[in-house]
């Protein structure tokens, strides 16, 4: 069902003042709308932001029951050498000790621990080369377009010491575009929302050995109560990254006025690592200046057809949607895509109240999206529709 309507949207992608970084992007995670874009298609080193793709692969392994949160991973001597090198992001996991997937995931996402991440990547017995292949496959599945994968952590190949791979130069390291980083972050917050319970921790305790527990601060200084919090924005993730080539980089996610937002800053300019946080603050300042347009959906979109129910239609919500930008006059289209439907394009009864039934899509020349697809809004039933008996189905 497609209905032509009128809308024009102005995003801050053309704002005069640029973010002080090599690349930057801001996206509405729910709809995919681009709210700011700067040099987003240039492939750049991403350092420990790479760990987001590693976590996406680990999440698949958890869903497939290849591993569980309590799977124990024994630390090899090669991993321990990296885990205890003070030149790296180290938490000090010990050779010969075993740690659960849950513990290693916490260390990877809160402390950005390189050794713990390498151990995590081997949780199902994979070699690093095998895990790299899975990362590339996952990147392709998610829809990333321009990336280089050298290892699961974001170090240079040479920094991996005895774990380095012969097919890469010592200086080779992971790289992505800001657009691909935003797509990856959006994928994670939509498919693995439990990850935000990990990344929202300001501090976490890590059991290293029988006699040693380490308490580590989250590297994200924009969490509530942190040095770089933004009024009105509640940040609960996502990942920092730092290397000589990547500079100080940061992916954040947080909520603002009911919208989940994702920001990406690659290679923030300045001598301080905290430049990535001030650059992110600039993005959120731009967000606060963006107007929104509320659209009341046409009456014919307020219901959807039901098959085998005690009535023929079900009321759906929302009946109003919000788009970032100003209303001035470009065409746009609305279309409904149902999750579960018959060959007659109807929802199958029974239908529960608040059941997710599909998506509303909005497309317009005046709207940019991170993946070049239409804006998406989740559709839910606002009432129950039981299965009808024969006569109800016949006459309703």
C-alpha cells in the first residue's frame, strides 16, 4: 500500500560548521535517518571500534548455541602476552586461567581489553584467521560496503606479536567508513539490545585469578555522571577506539526525546583523546537544533486486514510518526510491510495486543538514510483479534 504525500526535510548534513574530526555521522537508530554526515564514505582506521563487529559474531554464536555465556575459555601464552602488555588496553588475564564468555565480553566492552577480546574470539575453538573470515561474512550480512578486517581487536597486525598473520604487513589494521560503523552500531542496538546493559556500566569488577580482582572504569566518559555528559541526552554506549592511525575515535548511542541516536566520530582532531567526546558533544548540540515534523498517517493506514479472525481488520499504531526536518514541499511515499501474512497480504489471526506486525516505510528524495533504504517505523497492533468461527469468517 503506497500513498503519495508532501514533505521536505532539511538535515544538518549541510550545516556550515563541521565537526572537528576526519569523519563524523549521526543517525536516528530507530528509523535509519541521517541527521549529520561528514566525509562518511572514506575508509579510515577504526582501532578498537572493531570490537563491535567481534561482538556481533559472538552474538551469533550465542544464538546458535555454539557457545553460552558460561562457556569457559582458557588463556594461551600468546594471548596472555598481549593481555599483560601495559602498552595495550590490558586487564591482565592470566595464562592458563579460564574465563567465561560473559566475563570476557564485559572486559572487551567496558575496558576494551585486547587480550580478553582475543580470548573471546577463540571461545568456540576458532583460530584468529577463522574468526576473521566470520567477521567478514558478518560485515557483508549486515550490509557494510567498504572495510578491511585484519584481526578481532583493532591492533595493527605487528602489535599481535606471535599471533600476527603472515598475509598482512605489520602496519595493516582494521578500517571502515563512518557510514559502515553507523550501520554496524545500528545493527547491534536493534538486534542485541542486551549489549547496552554491558556498555552502560560505569565500572566493572574483573576476576583475574584466585588472589586478584581488578576494578576498571568504563572508557566512555559520556555516560551519566561522566565528564562529558550532555544535558537531555542519556548515553548508554557504545565503544571507543584509539591508535596512531585511527587517532581518538568514538561511537556513542543514547536517547534524546524518545529517539535512540547513534553518533560516529573518527579521528577527532586535537592532542587529547577526549577530543572524541567534545566532538560528540558537538554532534548532540546539532541534534538539539534540528526541528522535527510530525505526520498523521492517512485514515486508511490506521487498520490492516486480518485473515481467519473474528473480524476483518485490526487497528494499528502508531498513527503519527516523526521525521527530522522541516515541512516545505517534496513528495514522499508511505508503504506497509507486514511480518507475518498470508498470500493475500493479510495478518493471520490470532493477533495479540501490542504485537509487532510489521513496518511502515517512508521514502523521499529529501530524506537521507544510513543504508539508503526507506525510513522504517515499527507497526504494532493496538487491540486483540481472536480466531473467528466459521460463520464469523464467512460474514465479517
